[in-house]
C-alpha cells in the first residue's frame, strides 16, 4: 500500500469525527473518578478503541455509498468515491480494524465489548437500511451517542445515570437534526438525488423538531443539575451554574446553522469555532470544579 492510499485510508476513517467519542469520558467525570488513574487509563483505552471502531464504520459507509457519493458536490472527493482508495484495500482495512477493535474491547471489559459490538452492528444497519427511514435515521444517530456514553460507564464499572442517557440522546439528536437541515439547504432542489431520505424532510419540519429538542435538552440538563439525586451525589447545588454555558453553546450552534449556514459537519464546527470552544471549555472547567471540590470536601469531612 503506497503513501497515497494510506493517506486516503486515514482520511476515510475521518479522525476529525473522533471528537464524538469524547462522550465516553462523561461517566468518568460525573462519577468523580477522573483522578483515579487506573480507571482514567481504561477510559482512555476505550476512547482509542471507539475511535478506530468508528473509523471502520466510516470506511464501510463510504464503501457502501460510493455510487451516491460520486454525484455529491463534496462527497465525490472522498478517497473511495474518487478512486484514491481501492475497494479491495477498504474491505481489508474494515475487516482488520473491526476484528482488532472488538477483540481488544472484550479483553478490556466484557460488557464494554458488548456495547462496542452493539454500536458497530447498529451502524451497519444504519448504513444499509435505517438511514432511509424518516425520523428513525436521526434517532439512530442519537442512540449511537448514548452507546458511547454507556460504554464509558461500563468500562469503569459504574452505573450509568438515566440523566446521562437522556442528555446525551437529546444533544446528539439536536446535532443530527441540524446536520439534516444544513444538507437540505445546501443541496436545495437536488437534495433527494444525493440523499433520498432528504425528500422526506423540509426546513420547516426540521425547524419544528429542532425547537422541541432544543427546549427538551436544556430543560433536561437544568432539571438534572437541580434534582435531589444530583444534590445527594455531589452534596452541592452549584452545578446549576453550568447551565449558562449549555444554553450559550446550543444557541451559538443555532446561530451558526441559521446565520452562517454551517453545521453540516458538527465536529468541524467544534474544532473551528472559537466561541463554541470557549463555552465547552468553561462548562467542563466549571462542572469539574463543582463536582470535585464537593467530592474533596466530603472526603475530608468523613475523615
């Protein structure tokens, strides 16, 4: 395999999309295990495995959709669609990456392996069938993020909170709907020719769903920060101060979608939009200080 083909392989695995796998660290942070180094290393290993497993999924997606991608103004430049990466090389890479990642996942933790296998199978079904079912297509994307969050919980042996599942799902659904809207507006009248399922949507219909999901996501996170369960766990109500960063981040993303015509690639937006990066950083910083300051205080009171 020459360097050009290796480059095509790496591009097809879409490393810029691997930021989505950061959901794996949610359980580590909110279970107050961030500075428990053996568990932190297990979470890091889980993150790396999901990165390569998702890379295998992207390869399969590009391989399966190569005929449609050839007619897309942007996707036709993808390595498989353009011929930079051969079909044979892509198949070999998919089999190799999937086998190694799933075997290593079960070795790391049995239940983590089960979740990783479920994630891979779900994405195969999405690529081959489910992405052609209206509404189901975006919900499957949301479930994919939930599986990442659950994988992060089971790999370190903590019980995943229903709030973690709900907030992860709603946030992912928000991003998926925004991406659909961007595709529909970008491709205009040719949208259905490039992605058949887009004919089932309209900007108005998507805006209605985005509005509902946006409100639900903000309300769910706000209720979580102020719930008795959260207070009992962290012995503080100060987590509610992180709500402002969540609201700003979501509103900023809506601004980029509607005013700047961005949002077709959530990972790229995350990596390039400074105000959004600052909001996420401040949310992580504030949440970590609140969670771990309370945990430190509790440990000293108990001793």
